[in-house]
C-alpha cells in the first residue's frame, strides 16, 4: 500500500495513474483502509490466483510479469502464511 500526498491509498508504487484506490487514510485512518473491502477483495484475488480483469494493473506491470511469475508465487506464499497465522487487531494508542 502506498499513501499519496493527498491521503489516498493506492495498491502499489507502480500505480501512478491511481487506478486501484483502496481508500483515504486522511479521512478514514490507515486501519480502516487496510481492512477495507476494496483492499481485501483485491488481495484475495491476487493471493488465491483468481482471474482479474485483463487490463488490471498487475497484468500490465513488467515487475509482476517477471520470470516464473515471481510476484504471483510470493503472493500465494504470503496468503498461505496469513491463513495459518492471521494478524491480530489491536486498538491504537496515542
């Protein structure tokens, strides 16, 4: 997740056109954006290998389409780890 100057959170640093906006950290806070529906659905599709739209950002990315689909492999590995050990949520203290 990359947070832009205006508070919007996008999926990745390669999303210069702001195609996949996960939310607004300035308005909603980072936890709400991180746990938001758009981010969860995008990650679920990537990690589980489900098909995305043909023009999806990752489908056009040179880094994501490297030898052996390295990114897909890493994402699937991370998904398996998350399933075994889901993150614990804690209230933020300031």
